[in-house]
C-alpha cells in the first residue's frame, strides 16, 4: 500500500471512531449512519440535540392550584411542588456520560460546556417574585442552570445575601445582572430590583414563565404565591397556570425584560389574549375613576343575569389579603354599592381596617357575607394563618354578557401602595375556573373563618414562618 492510501484510511477510521464515541457517550441520542456523510462533524444544533434530556416528566396542569396551610405537608406545599416540579421538568443537556466522564465534543474536541448562543439554550425560565426563602426551590433552579437552562430571576430588595441563604446561593450559582446589552444573551442571572423594578414601592408581581417543559410549551403561572415557608405554613395562596399559549407567554416574557432594567416609570400595560386579560402595574397617579381594578368592578352589573348568578342577580366572591387606605375605601364603596343594587357579595379578608369593615357590613342582610380568615398563633402575638390571595370572581351580568363567569387573580392588593408597585392581575373568562375558585373560597370559609372583625400584625422575617405558625 502507498503512503497516501494509509493516511486516507487513518482519517476515515478517526472519523468513524469519533461518531461511535459520541453515540456511546449519549445513549439516548440517534446514531449517525457510518459512511461519507458521517465523516463531517455535526452542527452545534445537531450535537446538542443529542445531549438533551428531561430530568423529570411532570406536566403542569392548566388552571388553578391552591395550598392549605392547615393541612399536611403535601397540601401545604402543593403550589411550591407545582413550580419546583415544572422547573425539574425543563429540558437540559447532559455534560457527562453514564460513567461520570466529561463528554468530548466532536466539534471542539474539548469537554462539552453549556452553550453561550441563546439559540442553543435548551429552555428558558424567567421568574419575578417578592420573596425567595425555600431551599428546594433554590436547589431546583441551580440544577436547571447547571444543565444549561437559561435561568433569570428577579426579586424585591427587602432580602439580600446576608438575610436570605437561598438568595445567596442563587447569586453565587447564577451570577449577577450583566450590562444592559447582555440582558438577552447572558444565560442566567439573579437580581434584586431596588424598591420595585418599574414601580417605586416594591416588586410584588408573582410570575413564573417557562419556554418549554416536558410535553408543554410556553407555560405561564401567576397568582399570589411566593416561594417561602410563609407561603406554605401561614398563608392561603393560589397560582394559575396557562400552557401552550404563545401570545400570553410573549406578553409575560416581554414584561419581565422591561422589569430587568430596574428603572422607575411607565404606565400600566394591558394585554388581551382570548379568554385572558393581563394587567401590569405600576399605575402612578391612579384615581378612583382611572383605577383599572375599579373599572373591573364597574363592569359587573347586579341585575339582568341569565344562566349565571342567583335569581337574576350577579354574585361576587372576594378573597383579599390587604384591604385598606384611600384606595381600599373607594373600592369598598363600590362593593357596598353593588350590594345595594342587588348583587350577592361574599367576602373573605385578612388585613382590613375597621372602618372599611363597617362600611361593608353595617345594616346589611344575608346577601352580604364578610368573614375574617386572619388568626394568631397560640401566643397571640402575630398573624399565624391568613389568606394571601388577591382574588375576586363574578357570575352573572359582566361586561354586557348576562351569563358570564369571570375570575380576576394575581398580586394586586386593594391598598394605596399597590398602584406604585410592580403588580399583575390576570382576568380569566372561564366557568370552570370560576367554579374552582368559588369551591376553594367555600373551603377556606368552612375550614376557619369568623364574622367578628380583628387585626394582628403580619409576621416579619423575610418570608420565614413565625414560631407559632401552627396555630
């Protein structure tokens, strides 16, 4: 044999060996055919597609999730489990083979590392919320980052690396927010908005946004729940999930990227997509006439209901965490007016001023129900059980439709500060969602509530439950 032929055969054998090594290192991927085409190195897209895998196979169900702070561990952590398992079911890349050895790229001939090109990220997670104080949640995010998922987190500035071990671990693993030109291209980061992102009070929005998870695309979750022990042991919370809705996903992803800049300003933003309407605050200078929550209440007519409501009258259910101040008063006046015009009104409240309570309940009959779900622990020092939900729902004549069933839920309290906060409200036009929320409202009322007004201090501690939270 001549020397050129030997060199040619050597090159062919090396190429074949590279293909075989890749297929053995990544047993779940397709095996390249051996032949002329296999001599060429795969493209980055082809190579990383062979490394893709799903750690867990959880499919986040559409609709609401509720926790029960009086229940066992599973009931208490139902919402956190939902979010954590969705994180665990986002696809990533294997960087090591079954023997624990680093996989060698046939493109660079070096150990594989997570790609820096955003088009090659296996999935994207964007989360904005008020508090993080849960180790399992933090661990899931760090694992996602390590399998090459893009993980971007925004949190309010009341916690920091010294006061929240969970936040310290996230910062160390994901890194800090980059320069503005790198917001999109940087794979992961964690950042605290200073007294709100677009707002001037606090970042109070709760939204969890996933580009893709196991058997689901474009997943959006929003509601009242933070990722803390308070959210588990102390509070009633909700989280509503929408899957496979590209436009809704784009709206929430876009809002997140506006918030990343951490620059105060802007008007409220309203996005409509089918049966969903999303409203994002702040709304600086909102008044009784311009407040978008007031406009939502004004859309409810108390008579003319057909196929919904009670005896031709609309019914309104409210579960409100914080209801006070000037804004709380004018919203209460509207609710009282609705009662006077024939609506059936059902209220569960946590932190409500006595004047607001009196305004709502004085000289009312059976069509008005207002009950407290705020209770102290055994020592009676601070609130140990209460609803953290910010929800209202109506059945009857809504926006001109006499047979409507509509739910509004999210992070927006009925209080003055909320118009200056980063907030979100999701309007859901759905009879099944309405029934789920009313069933849960009834469950909360029956589990523990009182017709007698009282107030207790809200627990401090950065999202960690107080010592007497078992009350």
